[in-house]
């Protein structure tokens, strides 16, 4: 007795249609998740910036600085003026661990 493979039991066009539906479903889910991640990233970034602003102002005052620049955007800088570690320590002390949930999917 011989058993035919299941994949051959459906006509090729029907299998192709089913595969196309699965592909579309996957693409839709991927787009939804990408949107959720982007919106979550924006929300958390905004939260961090709001929390960081007063801490950064305090550190700037303590260090006698009047401006902040990304080191990658500066032609040259003195590493002693890098505030990154101080800001991270202050943020860690102020916020502790940061927990957040993924934004819900947008309703259509």
C-alpha cells in the first residue's frame, strides 16, 4: 500500500493561494509590530528626555557647562567634559529600572 504525500493532495493553485494568504497575514503582523515598536520607542524616549532634563541641568551647572553637544558632532572635544557617565548615573539613581509595555496595536 502506498501513501501519497499530503502536499500533493491539494491542487497547486489552491496551495499557492493558501501560501499567499499566510504571507499576507505575516506581513500584516510584521507591520503591526513595527508600528507598535516605533510608537513604544517614541513614548519611552519622550519619557526619558522629560526625566533627564532637570538632571542634565543640574549636572551642567555643577560642571560649569553652558551647552551640550553629541561628541560625534564635534570636530574636537576634551574627554574630561564628557557628561555621559554622570548623566547615566543620575538617571539610574533617579529612575532605577525602567519597565514599559509595548504600545497596543492601532485600531482601524
